[in-house]
């Protein structure tokens, strides 16, 4: 992590920035020549006898975490090599020492999130298959590769036409000292495009003593039915490094659970939902969730580097994130799904100062955190803007202070949220049988739109097709959008002697009143329909962020709120509608004795997808035309491409707050206390709901209340 210090001696801003930076993940660019990023908080050195155990908040189960207070300016994630690690030793290296307790129970780390949306019943049965078991040790550029096939699944469960739900499960165990790492799973073949990302995840940071940490996470991958129903190459990547200092391999088992109806006769296609009023959809959804995925799944195409044997997300800026492929000429609806995470120098983008402000700081501090606190993830089709979202700030298990995330992780760390964009307006230009370009970019609110690298991005295009032989036609979309410069107001100030008690730094970003708007419209004549219709997608993003550094830089406070919406209509009928809101506040406070952090963040998403909007007319309720080239699918006679297996409406709302306190001991930091609270609620139109309230104090789960129809599916924690 290369950060120039603000003041020559280990400065205070230095400390704050370093604290923020050095808790981060051990992830670096896939292209980086060296495998190790120095942003580590791991477990190894024993606790010093002088550790302030008398502090009231210390309990025998305390996480004792030391962070790299002095890790500033020594190394960059791109150049770091093993010898660079010596800086940590020189600086009384960062250490994490788990409390030495008599109990030999593993610490079970967990993310509060909706369990797989499935319930045991007389009509359904399920089967779980272990796909990959691996101890990820020195695994940079060495992902696990699996030739996936439905035939790997036990007899009786390997017929994809019967599947009603697909869930991947990750179980991990680790002991020792290690970063948290960015894990990814890709699947695909030559038809879908190799390497469609199906899960972006994170491991629990291990604890030193056996039996270590355990973590378990699920991801509903039903929407990737098209990939799982065929043979393909699966890539499971967890870039890790194990040596004398970073001692923990990540032992992980990846499994796939398929759910299906017991009685194949019941497996009829879902009845069409055309014309059903929105408040009646709940009941119909309840029926369609038991409908085989074959009758309600899109074709899936990879927007990635499409490598057959390697993790294929890009790192932008740097990589040009462009995928080229053709889709069927009878495509009727298309939705893109984007994966995007800030990593390396941009992992904490939400704590960046406006570039203008960094320029007013003393020269040696300018590179600190440039490019401001706003990021926007965009998708372009043939160079035309096709949608944009403000990403949710996932805080990984090592993020800001790992003391806050044990054993409850930051929301989204094990299953990172993704973003849907309606691309139906582009089908007029995409349905010509040729390859087109899909490009992902990440922009800031600065005039040059630059960001500090490195965003890991990839995605997929989900396509619903009409009858074989029909062709969709339409106009080139018209895009109305204000420039970034005209969409945001950047302001701030640097006052007084910033390292003195009265100096201050202020950095603010605000979107213009009403938010930043993008409107995309085209005229489309979907395959098999005679009359054209208007397809319109409108995106709005609103953002405000205020960051202050005060008290001789001993205090860093960030308050921000990213929110937005998307509303698309096909011939006036709603198709994809969502609204999201991600408030985030955090504070880092430091004095001679302590470095404390507090954080509050929220994730709210309401999303409706009406797959039988006017663009599909009546022609596709029984369409099931198979794969792109019309050839039979592998392992079954059934195709895909007939709908979207999302509930027609879905609402997620969660609030999490956390605090951590670390003591400064001999120039290093040692963890004192950590706590977190979270409330979570999920409800959808398929009749599933889930509620959970969790409270953790110093690693001990003090409260865990679970409710809702999916209650029985929640993972136990203690
Ligand atoms: C701090 O370092 C000094 C010199 O290395 C050592 O004597 C002292 O015991 C250390 N104190 C603690 C609390 O570790
Ligand atoms: C992880 O796997 C390695 C290699 O199989 C093994 O030596 C080690 O004991 C495992 N660690 C844990 C915590 O299970
Ligand atoms: C992945 O594919 C891209 C082009 O799509 C290529 O430039 C890159 O070298 C490939 N990476 C690996 C590790 O094969
Ligand atoms: C990112 O920040 C680092 C140091 O903070 C700086 O050296 C680098 O130039 C920045 N990169 C970009 C792309 O702005
Ligand atoms: C700024 O304040 C710090 C801390 O009080 C002091 O050491 C330094 O000399 C001051 N610098 C200036 C230019 O006054
Ligand atoms: C940090 O938290 C500790 C309790 O763990 C408290 O005693 C101390 O005053 C706090 N310091 C600051 C600067 O917030
Ligand atoms: C669907 O078919 C019905 C009856 O044939 C017709 O009235 C209706 O307009 C059609 N809907 C669309 C969207 O084409």
C-alpha cells in the first residue's frame, strides 16, 4: 500500500489513513507481478504481556487485533514481494492474536443475509454434490478448475429439466494469520462465453489458535440455470499466499444443491402472467417458484475476459473491460447483471478526498486519497451508455477495523450484491446476428472521472428469446444524460495548520438536486410481434458525502448516502423497477492510547421485474427454443431462454452498526474490543420472508432472533 505520509514523523493523518488502508484485503490486481498485498491484519504474534487487559471491555473472548499502524509508504500492492514484509517487523508488525482461551470451539463467522429461498416440503427433494475441495495456500494464478457437468450430480437429480432451484454453498476453515481474500467462481462454455462470474465472495479472517474460524455461505444461483444445465468449465479462485508470516491456508469446500419436484408430472411450465395486476402477482409467483427453472430462465452470456481456465474479471481502470459476443436474433428482453468491487487503492473509495482538496495538502500528502468519495459503475453497449449505478460499499472482513466483523461480517462480504440493468432498449441493434461490444467502466464525480484503481468488474447478459425464426428489430437507442461535471458539486476546504488542534480538512460531494439522470429510449419490434413499442429506461442516482479530518487529524468522520433508482417500461408496461439506498457513516478517532472506529451502514433494495411485460407480448409464454444456435442442450432435451427466475418483487432492508477499539502498544495496535448489531429483513412476492436481529459483543453473540418463513433455513451461529 503506497501512501505518502502527511508529516515526516509518523503523522496522525498518516496513522488514520494507514489504519484505513492497512486493514484491507489481501487482494491485488490479477495482473500484478507479485502475489502479495501488504494490507494485512492477520493472526500470529502472541499478545504482549503488557496488553491492557485491565480495560473494562476486555473479556476472555476478546479479539486481540493489531493493525499496521506504521505500514505507510513502504510498499505498493503492485510491487510488494516477500522481502517488503520486513517493514512490518521493523514497525513491530501488525499482529492478531486470538485470546488464549481454554475453549477449543471454532469461531463461526457469519453474514446475516437471506437464506436460500427454498423450504422442505413433500413435493420437493434435494441433493447436494461437492464440486471442489481445496486448501488454498499459494494459490495466486492457480484457481481450481472443474469440468462441470450435470452428470456429476447423483442419479435421480441430474436432469436439469426438473430443477426448481440451484444453490452454491461454501464452507471454509482456517487457522493462523491471513488476509481476507476476494474469492470468485466462474462457469461457462464456448456457447455461453467462458467464465461467467456466478459468485463474488470473501473468507473470514482466521484466528491464530486451532480450531480457528469456520465460515459458511450460500448463494442462490438459480438465475444461472442456463450455465448449470450444460457442461462447462468451472473456475474457483481464492488467491492466497502462505509463508512464515501469513500462515493460514484457506480450506474450502464448494458444493451445489439442486432442488426439484418429486413428481415430474407436476413440472408444467408456469402459466403466463400477462395482464395480471401487480397486487395479484404474489399468488402467481408462489405457483411459479415451484416451476422448473427450464421454463423460466434466460440464456446467459459472459461479460468478462472469457478465459477458459482463469478468473476473468477485469481490473479497471487499466484493463479495457470489453467483451464481444453475439446474441440470438430473436431476443425479446435482455437484462445485464454487473459485479463490481473497489479493491487495492480504491477499496475505501468512500473515504477518498476530492482531488482538489488533496492538492491543497502539503506536497507529501497529496496522493493520499484522491478522486473523491463517489463512484459510478457503468455499462456501455457499442460505446453507448446503457446504464449506471452507484455501487454499495461492501466492507470486507478485514475492512476499516476487523474488530468490528468478528464473528458477524459486514453485509454483502460473503455474497456481494450485484446490479441489474435493463438492456432491452438495445435489442434493435443487438439482434443482427453479429458480435457487439459490452464495456464496463467505473467513474468518479471528478471532471476527469478518474478513480484510484482497482475495480474488479465483470457481468453477464441474461436474454429471453422468442420463437425460432422470428427476428427482433428496432432503432438505435437515444441516450439523454448530463455530463458528470454538470451532475455533481464538489466542495471543501483546508483550514489552518491541519496537524494542529484547530486545523481541519473538509471534502464534500453532492449530486445536483433531483439527482443525476440518464434516460435511454428506443423503438423496438420484438420478434414475432407486428407492432413496435417504445422501450424506455430511466436511471437516477443521488449522492451526498461529507468528510472531515479534525483534531490534528486525529478524527476522521465520513457521512454519505448513495441512492438511486431504475425504471424501465416496454410499451408503457413496467418491466424492471428498482430503488436502492446505501447510507454509510464512519468515524476513526485516535489519541496517544487508542485508535477507535465506529461505523453504521445500511442496504435497502426494492426491485420488481415483470418478465411478461409488453415486449414479450403473447408470443413467448410457451417459447422454449433452446440454446443460441438451436442445437440440443447437453444432458437434457430442454433449453432455456424463456423468462427470469426472479421473484416479481423483492425487498431487502438491513442496518448494521459496529465499533472497534484498539490500543497503541509500542507503536503497534492491539485490539481491545469489537461489537456489531444488525437488523435484516427480506420479503418477496413468492411468499418468502426472513427477519433477523443479531448483536455481537467481543466475539460473543448476545442476541440472535430469527423469524419469517425461511427461519428454518438460517444457518446456526453459536
Ligand atoms: C516496548 O518496547 C520496549 C523496547 O523494545 C520493551 O522494553 C517493552 O517491554 C515494550 N513494551 C511493551 C508493552 O511491549
Ligand atoms: C487445511 O488443509 C491442509 C491440507 O490438507 C491441512 O494440512 C490442514 O490441517 C487443514 N487445516 C484445517 C484447519 O483444517
Ligand atoms: C484472458 O483473456 C484475455 C483476453 O480476453 C487475455 O488478454 C489474457 O491474457 C487472458 N488471461 C489469462 C490468464 O489467460
Ligand atoms: C492512487 O493513489 C496513490 C497513492 O495514494 C497514487 O500514488 C496513485 O497515483 C493513485 N492512482 C490513481 C490512478 O489515481
Ligand atoms: C502545526 O501544528 C503542529 C502540532 O501542533 C506543530 O508541530 C507544527 O509546528 C505546526 N506547523 C506550523 C507550520 O505551524
Ligand atoms: C477509545 O476507546 C477506549 C475504550 O476502548 C476509550 O477508553 C478511549 O477513550 C477511546 N479513545 C478515543 C480517542 O476515542
Ligand atoms: C395478447 O393476446 C390477446 C388475445 O389474443 C390480445 O388481446 C392482447 O392484446 C395480446 N397482448 C399483447 C401484449 O400482444
